[in-house]
C-alpha cells in the first residue's frame, strides 16, 4: 500500500509539472524563465524514472 501511495503522489506531482511545462513552452512570445523551465523538466524526468522503478517493484505481502 505504501508503494501505491508513492505512485499516486508522484503521478499527481507529474501532472502539475506537465501542466506548468506546457504553459511555459507556449508562452506566446512572452519571456520564459529558462532556468525554471529546465528545473521543471529535470524534475519531471526524475519523476518518470521514479514511477518506472515503483511500478516495477513488487508489492509487499499484506497481512
């Protein structure tokens, strides 16, 4: 169950990051904080890796 909670939290954070990254990338000519964009992209990549690892980890037996 702890594993599922971590997956849920990472998925939620990733959804927010993807929204923020999309907003920054489609700034329609407005100045973009490239450092902020890069930091969000790095965090998103780290979350993708974390999710892959969590999903490949067998669930602990309940009981």
